[in-house]
C-alpha cells in the first residue's frame, strides 16, 4: 500500500480509512436492503449446510461486489481529493 516516496503515507492512510468506512456503511446498507427484499437476515455462515446454496451465493455476490465497488470509489475519491488539494498530479499506474 505505501509507496517508496515517504510523502505517500498520508494519502495511503486516508485511503485506507475511507475504504474501511465505505465498507462498513455499504455492508450495513446491503444488509438492510437484503432484509427488506427477502424478509430474512442475510446468511452469516455461508459454509453452513443449513443455508441454501442459492442464498449463500446470492449474498456472497451482492456483498462482495457492493462492498468492493464502494471501497474502490471511496479510496479513489479520497486520493483524488488529497492529491488535488496538495497540488500534486495523481499517479497513473498501468497494469
């Protein structure tokens, strides 16, 4: 997470905090939406034989995609804001 340049620690920590907060809020919102849509709480133990495969996979997909999208957006927005307010150009990373 931290870059070689010592100036990257602050933005990295802010990005981590934003990602953590986004994950927490999104998981709460998804749990609420799942409960309203299905009338049941989402499964907590996806490996349990008491949870149907469809329910387990459905919750895993909804929670996984939803939380990761929220985390990525929060981290990117935070880093953009930090770099923009510091007058720095955001780093472009090629995969």
